C-alpha cells in the first residue's frame, strides 16, 4: 500500500491505455495488471468510439491520470490540463511539455513553468521529466509532490538507460514518491526500477504492443511486486569472489585440502 | 459565419453560443471539453459566449493515452 496525494493505492503499476488491439483487450490487461491508476488523453472529437472507452474506464472505477501528451508549449499544456480537469473530473495531471520531436524528450524549462501555473491553481502535477536532479529540485520547490523521470524515450522499449541517474534521484529525494515513466520494455526493466527503490512504474507500449498483452500485463504486475520485495528485503552486496552457499563443514570425504 | 472547428473551416447559417454550435456539429460526443481561440472555456460559460467569424473552437473528447 502506498499513497499518492492522500489516496491509498495498492498496485505500484500505472498503466497507459493507448495502442491496444481492442477495448476488450485493454480491459483484460487492466484486470490482469491489477492497476488502479490509468493514463488517458484528450483528442479532437472522433467517431464516437471515445464514448465507449470513457464509459468502460468509469465502470472500472479507476483513478484517471490525464496527460498533456504532444503539447510543445506551456500554453498548450496548461490549456489541455484545464480541459482534462473538467472532462475527467480530476485535478491529477501527467504534465508533458515536449521539447524534442524525435526523442520526445521533455522541455525542462516549459515543464517547470507549466507546473508552477497548474500547481498554483490546485492541480496535482505528475511531471514527465528526465532524471536531471536540478530540474527535480526546481519542481519540488514549486510544489510538485511526485516526480516521474523517464527510463528512456517514450515508446522505445529501451529500458533503463541511466540507472546511475535514477539511483541518484532515489538517494537525493528519499521521501518523494518516484515513478519511472516511459521507455520500459520488459518486466525485468520494471523489476529493476523497483529494486533500486522506485515507488511505482508507469508503462504502456510494453503491454499494449506485446504479442499477448494480458499475459504481459500479468508479467509486469508480478515483476513489480518482485522488485519491490527485493528492495524491501535488502539486496546482498556483489562480491568479486566465490563463497559457497552450502556449508563446507561436515562435507563427506573432507580432508581439509584439495588434493585428489 | 465561418468557424474553425478542430482545425476545419465550417460554415454556420446562424450565429450562436458555444452550446448551440456544438449541438449542430456532426459526430458529437457525449463527453467533451472546449477551448476557444486557445483558451479553455468551462461548461458554465457555454451559453454566455457567442461565437464570432473565424473563431477557433477546439472540441476534445476522452481518448486512450500513455
């Protein structure tokens, strides 16, 4: 059990809802993953299918985390957040201000500026960011209560490309909920994020683009639980030598040396 | 009156407020939010704001997202 903005959450997996083969498969993935928070977006009116999508999520009684995906300016991101707050009836927002089209790297300057505007107006901001400690510090200073560094570029499936950077974030901000967001490709990536002490993992494509998305959702759920247990249990230090796990004393035929 | 709705020029016979214009659109969604000329307009304002020639209206709906 952990807490985000006063809400008690059991699952440490946050799941994106995009690019699934069908709405039914998305629902199945949500069930298999056990997630309680899903990300959603706003787009121009389409063909009416969006009604079914939204109703399905409402029926599942999930916490919705609207994003500002694709926004490249502070004004766009802030306006999108306002529309999302009204439409989804939540003050949570996954704030994305994209600074580079090719890598979808966040624009740290725009992110801080937009976050400040939104926090001052009562939003609970989940900032999509890199593992930059200075940006993290600034975001916390203006009132962010949670940080969401990427593992690697969105949708790349590259896994954690800067493990040292994420470890330093964990070390520096011990009391702040940290969620790895974006770039996760396989369950072991998520397990690793949890093993180094992250509080949660947000992923989408790794499940939705899997050959069998519901099975992958289950795999991620297990991996995140395993990684969390590993972190809580305390992982042994690596050694540069062998150390027998079975006691040597009492071994049959023991002569006290290695002569054959 | 010509309006730019979700990036497309649409001609309306009569002037109207935001709600009237949205109700006259095809492919209406049950759930939507609106920005007028890139500024968010809360639902409570739909009846009070009359649209003008070349106003840009964004009507967005819930979609999957990551």
